[in-house]
């Protein structure tokens, strides 16, 4: 019997792609990711019930095997702030690059520490962050700490550190180059071309990066579209680890800041009030990113003043669905913005939910809650 095949997007190690599938005479059921779990990319809609049960069972077994091996493989993040000497941390975690191998190109952005340039490391195009001359000792420590943090992460949805230059001046952080720049600007620039499938792929990438970071027991604290980078394959990667800190122990699972700047519009009310950041306050911020994406880069809470945002959110106000945003995605935002942080979904379930929407877009217009 030849089963009828429904065409669905393909999932790769970097998330979903819009690649259309070649016509296949065979009743293909799975497409294997290079190093991820197999995904149900084709579904045989007329397969026998026995075959479907068998497929589900095989998928469950493979997935649980993959999950348990991932759990044992993954090390917890080590906070470089626990090192007295930031050079010792960077030396331990990051690869030193000889400055003579780097060709510095044009400026592509300006960051907190200095300008960011495109360049080459050998044949490879890279982004080069430099610490501007005359920076304070604190800026130098923060700059090196960001490199030590990034160097511990390896995930297709987290910006990859290629190495650092610390043995000559200026200090440099060399990362992979993301040719479409930051997500907030990309959304505005590409608003006319991005369809709902593309928006889902973007959100799925951000959620998968955050799932990885939270599994590493790591709280970002500054998740916002401006801190996500995009490339022309629509792969989104979490960047900017300047405000980030490790979770201090599983029991309390929170980090208390020592003051500093808080991105109020993106920050959960309890994190503002108590200065405590948790994976669930990152989930709140993710809800704001969903709103930014679905509104093609609008500013959350428009031109309201910070004090007004804080007060109204405390009183229960939540951002409305952007024009044309499906109900289920607005519900996902509202779930991320639950007052009780324990009632917010985990990133792992957010990724699942988004995968479900990508596979089955009809679900976008159903009423569902995600926990
Ligand atoms: P900082 O964290 O020091 O404030 P950012 O990392 O935000 O600096 O970089 C500032 C800008 O530089 C970004 O908004 C983006 O436009 C550009 N940029 C930074 N890193 C990259 C990269 N890896 N690829 C492409 N553009 C980048």
C-alpha cells in the first residue's frame, strides 16, 4: 500500500527550514537530524493504526534515549565571576587567537564596550568585538567575563565564540558572523516578506537557545529581540551575555543582582521588585520577544514611560495581541506573563508547542494553554 504523504517543513540541527521536500514515492516517516532526535517530518496520513502506534513507540524510545544522553553530556555553566582574576577564567575557557591571523573589516555595530566589526579569521568571516582604548578596569573585566561565559556554550541557537585576543591590544572577542544582524532591526526591515511560518521558525530558534541555556543552569536576564542575532538562513542565535549570571544553586534557583541597569519592558515584575532573576523571569522576557516578533519589531508598551509600564503590569495589564497574531501565540505570551512565576511554562514545553505549530499550523487558531 502506498501511503499518502503530507508535506511538512524539515527540521535540522539549527531548527526548522522552509525547504520544500522532494517528491517521494516511499512512505517516508522520519527525517533524521544530523545530531538531534529524529523528527516526524512526513506523516503518513493513511498508515494503518498498528503502524502508527509502532512509529509513536519508536519515536518515544529514541527521544528518551537522546534526552537521557543529553542530560549526562551537558555540564553546568561555571560563573567566571567566581574567579578573582578574569584573565584566569578566560584562559581556562576561551581559545587565545594570534592577532596576526585576524583581518579587521568595516564596522557593523556599536556595543557597550566599543565597536563591532566584520572581519576574517583565516578564510572564515567573523564578528570582532573590541574593547575601546581607555576603558576602565571594570569594563575590561566585564568584557573578558562575557567571553568566558560565551565560550562555555555550544548550541546552534547560541552565538558561537571562536576565540579571544588578550595577549595584545586591543582586546578582542571573535564570534561567528551573523549576516542579518540583530533581530529587532531585521523584523522591521523584513516586515513585508516575513510570513507566519518564518515568524514561527524565528521563535522556535530563540526558544531552543533559551532551553539550552536554562538547562546549563544559566539565567540570561536580558533576553530581547535586540540581543538575538539572525543569519540569512533565518537561524536565530542568543547573544549578549553582558547582564547574565549563573543560577546560584538549584534549591533557591535565583540570582540577586547588585543593582545595575534593568531592561524594564522585558523584565518580569518579581525580578524588578525583588531583583531576583530565574529561568521563569527569562520566560517572561521570551513572552515579550514573541510580542516583538509578532508585531514585526514594535517597541513593547510603545512610548509609555518605564514607570507607567511597571505600574500597569503590576496591576495586571498585559500587551494585547499584535494585529493578525493568531490566538494561540497570544495565549503563549499570556502564559509567559503569568503573575506567579511557577505557573509560567518551561522553555522545553515552549519549544514543543512551537514545533507543534510548525507541523500543524491549524493549531494556531485553537485555544490552548501551555504549561
Ligand atoms: P554589546 O553586547 O557590547 O552591547 P552587541 O553584541 O550588542 O554589543 O553588538 C552590537 C551590534 O553589533 C549588534 O546589535 C549587531 O548589530 C552587531 N553585532 C554584534 N555581534 C554580531 C555578530 N556576531 N554578527 C553580526 N553582527 C553582530
